C-alpha cells in the first residue's frame, strides 16, 4: 500500500514522469514500479500516455474533485449556484478543466423542476463542442456566455459563463435543462444571469466587488 501511494504521489507531483523516473524517485526496482503502476492504471488511478509518461487517472481526479469542493472557488461559487437555481429552476454546475480534453464538474445544485438534469458532480464531460468547453478554452463571445444544444447529451441545453482569476479562465458556471423548456429567449436570459453571477464569483476571488456593485454599495 505504501509503495503504491508513493508512486501516486510521484505521478501527481511530477510533470508526466516516465517509468524510470517513477522508480528512481520512489527507490523501487523498475519491475516493481511497473507492476504497481499497471495495477493503478487498471483501477483508473493513473493513465499512461503513448510515449510512456504517467499522469493522474480519471478515478483519482474524481476523488480529487471531492477534496477540491472545499477550496475557494467552490465555496465562492456556492451562493451563485443557489441563486441560479432559484432564478431558473434548472440545475446549476461549476466546472474546471479535467484530465485530457475534458471538463470536471466539481459542484452543483439540482434544479427544482420535476424533470431536471441530475448531478454530475465528480464526473467529466468533453470539452469539444460543449458550452463549458468553449468557456474553459477561452472562447466566450462578447455576450459573456455560450449556449449549446444536444451536444453532450441529446435534448439537453447547456449555457455557461466564465469565472476568471489572474487574467485567465479558472472555471465555468453553467445552467443545464431540457431543450423543450429553454427556447432562444430563455437561453439569452439565463445567459445574462450566468454572466452576472460568474462576474460576482470572479470578483469575490480577488476580494473586490463585482462590476456594478460598487455604485450600489456607495448609494446605501
């Protein structure tokens, strides 16, 4: 157990180490390191690239998502997720970049409709063509949000907006619901709400008021 944990720590703390590097850093024989890494790979705790380098696997990343839920971006986003559900009735999510070309859903609040999108917390979805993927890849248009229909799942509409920090996209807030309930006008309204809430979260992370809030504070 201890040797496997040492290998996991090496994979997570290094930049895609090779088998040789993993063995060297843990002081294990190469054959032992290979056997343990294969076991970890079978359990999805590590993955191996085509060039033989090792990275954190999806199972480990999903476990990490639970721990990540205690960190600042999730805590800062929780009130926004609640407000989004109250305003739309649809399920709201917070996502960050996951392994490979995926988005990792790290927090959510389920919608209030009887027919609603169920929680994806701890799961991953593709970046390609998705609303969250466009946001995380820095391709949010001037409107401040992205809408996609029937991309990751059929008959599902997703709308996302970026949470930014230190000049880059840190995460994505999104609202997800059935296509039949979210027409173009509704999607635009939800998108504006998302952009506002994402801006508030972004401002919270740097300890300054969100755009438009300075004036309201002064006028009180």
